[in-house]
C-alpha cells in the first residue's frame, strides 16, 4: 500500500507543510524535498511490509508509564532573563505582530 | 429569557467545550507556580518557555484532579497519552500545545441537570493552557490590532477540557449545564469556578435543525465569559442560523466571536491551513495510566456532589411534603454558594430549617465568602432568636448583616443595636395604646376581618420602634379578641 507513496508526495504537499512550518522554500528546494520525503516514506513502507501481527502498536520506545513529579513549586527565571530572548518587550511582556484570529 | 426556537419548527442543538484551569500549586509539565495575577513573565522557566533541551515532567496532582473530574462525571478513567498540537501562534512559545488526542484520560460520562435532563460527556482530557495575549490598538479587541503583548505566566497551567455531547437543546439548558458543572468542579476542589477571571472558559458548538431533522452545520462560538454571555450568544446565533437557512442559504462552518457589547457574533478571520494541527504523539512524555488504587482512593475522598447536597436539604426543608418552587430555588442558591453546611448545621442544632434556609439564601447570600466564615453556632443562635420572637425579622436581618460585616455573636450585636426584646407587659401596653386610638379597625378585627391584623402589627412596630415581634403581636391580638368575646 505504501509502496506507491513515492509518487504520491506532490510538490504542493511539501509546499503546504513548509507553509505550516513557516519555511520559505524555493521551487528547486520543493522538488528536492518532495523526492527526499518520498524516500523516507518508502523506508516506512519497508517496515510495514514485515509481519507485525504479534507486535502491539506503540507510541513510545520505553516500557514506562506514569512518570510523574510532585506538585511542588520550584525556581523560575527572572522577568529580565525571560525577556532576554524577546525581539521586543513592552511592559514586561513579549511584543508580537498583530494577530488576526483568536487562538484555536 | 425565552429561546428563539421555543414553539417553532426549529430546534437548537448545542455541545459545549468547557476549559477548566486546575487549582494545582504548579504548572502541568514544570514546577513554575500556577498563580493568577502575578507580575507578567515571572512564573516562567525553560520548560514552559519552550527553550531547546528542556523536558516536560507531568504533575501528579493534575492527573489526580483530572481523574476526579472523570469520576464526578460518571466517566471511564482510562490509560491515556499526550500529543503535540502544532500551530504557529505567539501564545505558545513552543509552537505546539501538549494535549490529549486519541486517548483522553476520561471518556464516556454524563451530567444530570437539576431539571433531570441528562447531558452526555464525550471526553475530558488534560492539556496545557496558553499564554495570555493583550491585543493593542486598532478598531477593536481583535480586528485591526496593531500588535499583541504576551505574558507566559499562564502558559503551561493545567487545564481539563470537558467536551459534552450535542445533547443540549436550549440556551437555558446550556447555562444550567455550565452552572452544574461549575458547582461540581468547585465542590471537588479542582477549580475556583471563576468565569470572569478565565478559570472556566466555554466554547459553544451551535447548530439548528427542523425538529427531528438531520443535524445542521455547526458554528463554534468563542469568548463566552459568563453564563449570561453563553445564553445570549446561543440565542443570537441560533436566530441568525435560522434566518440564513430560511432565506435559502447555507450556514457555513466557522468559528465566531461573541461581541458582548454589540450582542452579536462575528466570524473570525483565519488562514485556511490554521486548523491543520498535525497531531503526533509527544515523544518526551510516557503514557499516563491512573492505577486502580488511585481511583479507589479518589472515589473514597469524593465529597458529596451538588445534586446530592440539594436533595439532602430539600428533604429536610420539605419534611416529606412536595417542596415549593421557592424552597427549591433557595436550596439551589444555598448549595451553589456552599452555604448548605451552615443551614444543615443550624438545623441539627434545633433551629428552624425553613428560616435558616431563607436567611442563608437571601441575606447570607449577599456576601457568600463572609457567610462561609460564619460559625454554625452563631448562625443557629440567630435563627433561633428570630424563630422564638426574641428578634423580629427586620432585626434578625440587621443582626445578620452585622455578623457578616464585622463578626460577633448575635446576642452581643442585638444588644449593641438596642434590640432588647419587649417583655410581655411592654408588648401588651403597646398593643393597648394602638387599640385605644384605632377603635373602628379593632371592631372589624373582632368581627373577623383577619387582614386588619397586619395593620395593627405595623402600628405596634411604629410605637415600639421596631422592637416588637410580629408573631407575638398577633398572638396578643388573638388573645385580646378571645377575651373581648368571652361572656
Ligand atoms: Zn515553567
């Protein structure tokens, strides 16, 4: 099923993902990444061709659950340290460009 | 408020998403304080700032609170995991929000409204809150903003998002659902329930359909900061959608912003790819599976929930009779404000339940936090003083106001206000004075006109400066009439 993935990654799809990731790519880059992403998916197709009947789906390689911490306050950064990374700060806050729509 | 769809061929269908800020000491994935109203960007660390190399570690208390919400909503608390929800938006410095996607911690519950209507709860999942943006300049809070200022103190604060099934059929039911959910969240201690401060935020999915027909296209309404906004927004948008369909057009699926001042909703402009969140499992967190022993402990620690507390108070107040609507309203108010222990405590000390309920729902409710601080003994004493006629109703209310404002025992406050009960001879003298100057009214009373009693009570109150107890006056009047009719 995945074998045909290589042909199915279009330049438009790469451009869409690039837009979501705020990456500006040239036409030549879009072409190159389309074929590279197809190669990555081909590798996934190799794995999918194995007999995995007895293997449970997993989202994590470690055999661990419930790694938790106590609800105890710890140290924080100072406002000065926090804002050191801000391109611009106003009134102790990060100043960012205009927003057209509300957060999802 | 009447619903636009009441009595018409149209039916409104509503599902609600309620975001609840959990009252933990720290954030969901880091040990920054979870605190409202602090100096901006001071409760921030490399984890919630999304700095490279930082790693999230899940807060155990947040897991317990989420599981408690699930148990209180009759949901299945299940093994779950976290996903990244990717989006570029300055309120999340990581450019993704850690949320739960395919495996929420709670699933398939329900909530019964006070009127008996059952609303399904599809899921309740854990996620982190975003930072707080303040929009600047331009012609409005959102549109035309020149820029935004972001405070990340709230970024990473634990949230539980409770998603209802589309089982709600009116604005009134939507308000009732949120009010009941809020009561449960406050009762279980997971939330302070303050909608104005954003501790509880509601999004409404609203659609309309012809009764019994297929579901219409839904719109999601945001910015609902109060029960009043929620009700108004649903009414308004349902009416808007009906008008769209009746004019032959189609409702477009979109997110709309409730404008409280204008009393209408407006569509939010959004880029078309904004909803491609590219969810994928969070590689830095392992699954969370609340163990059975934990769930047993949380269930055993579950306080009585509002529905049970209302039932208990109604049973006590109605003494086996059908409770009046007024009594039900008083009980609802008292439970909502957390004053039911005060009333139950007063009743268990022999005070009148009916009177304790009335004073709690009417007078004490004007200052709920002070009322919750009243000692049960003092409140019971106050109610008993009124019940026995030692204080008139007016006096009892004044004493209670003083108890709420400044504290103190009801006896001392009554004495300091000069509310000395009239002794029987003083009361009789006052009644005689009034009867002597109102012979015609007295004759009507003797002839059986009971309404005149109220007039006499008022007159006696006047000559005693409000110190007389109305019931005592009526007793004296009745005795006086008996005496005058005796052979
Ligand atoms: Zn932090």
